[in-house]
């Protein structure tokens, strides 16, 4: 690595079939493999454990009752399938473009580029939303800066962190995610003590809340379906492990370790937490929807429980912001290195960081802070979330389809894999059936349906613009590009 910033080859050069090989070969000598396997696993946790669990789970319980456990089980099964398929492909080719690279290998350059840009757009909006959520809490404690000021401060802080060498980023995110893990484990211990009647002066609720007078599923199948739409998006973020694999020591073994831990994390952090909530409190208690974790801990008579939960939520949001900024910068960097985005976004600094990609990924966050600064009474969070509501469904469908195509292509060529997912086609079928069901359910929900159609429209626009740009540039057709698999 020289001390000068290095730029990728010109797009016209990258487009030549002789160089259209793997992203990892294009990136050689740029990104460094300084993340440890433990940091990779914790980064995956950091992206997945956010306000969706600490706050959003209450909304899911409120619409489905105890049967929300079914919604979490279905969503958990889908994400386990997705992560295992992603793991096989990432072990085969660790690349910072991850599923965008796999989609390009499987379905052509336009599809791969569309997937990459769609993911980047999702993340830069999520970054702004997470900064807004954390800023709202901080502004309540320290109102001098206001929500807008806190958004700008948070985005600036994590921009600086992501401009450091990835090993420093990995250390910070390791401890950030670790705090959330400790918080959840503490909640499970205290919740278990409450349920078993081990807290002095606090009677155990027993199993009465699990089967209330209205029944286990008080709102029926429609309630479970509505909860499933909420729950699905809580699992978004685990895919950052595949993106970070390209900068991890021993990426092939590291990604296998991260993927294997998904099942354990889903069972412990999500299913067990929700089980404690539905056992401890009536499903229709207003406190559950307002803040399920705080509502349960209040039963234990812990002082200042509301403040404690707010601190945990801020940490969870900022950790997710940090992980998502990393993922966004690496995705747009990967697109640039493959000739699918402006070349300057593929430059790396002397410390091997794609700093222009980092800065490009925080512009929406800074803009959101400025808008909130001058319009403090305007609610920006809901519009931001509505823009990217259904994006994760389309991204996960692309992963499953890419897996099927690349697995079959490899089998025809007699390819020997370092890691082969057992019952791989079965996992793909489970994921596609589940995601298809969710899309159908979304279409009949006024809010979710609008988000789904908006996401599909955005994808079509990105794909159309991509096709036009490639046509104008005179690039090869996707079918003419060389595939590794």
C-alpha cells in the first residue's frame, strides 16, 4: 500500500471480461484483514440487536398477544436459513460486497448492482433514523443541543470512528455490542427470578399470562400476521457478518463461526426475551407496548429502571448505527471497485479505509440533523422508516435465489466447497416460502403494503437507471461477464 490514495481502474477497464473476476482480486492491496473472529461475531450482533428488540417487540406483543412467539419463531427460522446460505457463499468468496457480489455472479450485473444500491440506500436512511432515535432520548436529558444537535454530534462521532483503521473500529464495536449482550442476559436473569418467585415481596405470575382468558392467540391469525411484519425487520443487520468477512483474519473459518452462532443468538436474545415478557405481563397491558423491557423490570422494584432502559436503548441504537455505517461504506466501496458506482467511492486512504465511501454514507444523517435543528417539531423518524420498510425482504429473497443458482452452477462443475450447507435447498425453500408469505401478508396491510410497493418501485427505478448507465457506457451485457461459480 502506498501513502497515496489508490483508485480503482477505470470503469471501462473493469468491464472487460478478462478482469471481471472476483471482487476480492480487485480489492487486493486495499482493505486489510484486521478484524478478529470475535469482533466479526459481535459486529453481527451489533447490527441486529437494536431498538427493534428493546422497543419494537412491545408493538408485536400488543397486536398478537402471547402468540407473538409464533411470529418470532417463523422470522427466526427464516433468518437462520438466510444466514446459513449467506455463510456458504461468503466462505466461497469473502467480499465486502457480499450478497451484491453473489447476486451479480448468479443473476447478472444489473441485478447485483441493484441489490447493492438498494442495500446502501436502506442503510444510509437507517443510520439517520437510529441517530434520531438516540438523539430524542439524549435531548430529553440534555435539551441544550436539541434533537438536531445530538443527531449531528452522533453522526460526526461515528464518522470519525469509521475513518480509523478497521481494527480500532472492530474493538469499539466489540465492546458496544458486548454491553447489549450483558444487558439482555441481565434482563433474562432478573426476568427468570421474577417468574420463579425468587424476588422478595414479588409474587410469580406463573403461566396465567401465557394463556389469558382471550386465549393464546387473542387476535387470531391476523394478529400473528401483523406481528410477523413487525418482527421481520428486527432481525435485519445480521448480514453485516458477511460484509465484514473480507476484512477478517481467516475469513473462511470466521464466517462459519459467526453463522453457527446465529441459532444460539436467535433463541437466547430474541425468543427467550419475548417469552419472559409474555409470561410476566398481560399482553394487553399498555406498559408492554410503551416499553416491554422497562415494564418487566419495574416489577422487580429496581430503582431508576426507566433511566436504565433508556441508557440501554441509546447504546443499542448507537451500536447499530456504527455497524450499519460500516456496512454501508463497504457496500458502496464494493460497487465502485466493481465499476458499478462512481470510481472515486472506491478509493482507500493510507490507513486502508474507504474514507470517501464513509463520508458519502453519512450525508443523509447529517442532513437529517440539520433539518431537525431548524424544524425541531417535525417528526422525521416515521417518514424515514417508511421509505425502507420492506427493503430487507427483497434483499433476503435475492440471497436465497443467488444461493440456489450458484449452488447448482457449482454442482454442474463438480466444485468442491470448503463449507457446504447441509440440506441447502431445503433452507432456500423455507426462506423463499416464508418471505413470499410475508409479501402476501404485506400486500393486504395498508401501511406495510405501501412500504412494499414503494420498495419494489425503488428497486425497479434503480435497475432501470443502472441498465441505462451501462448502455450509455457501452458495457458488456451481464451474460458476457465472467462468472467464478
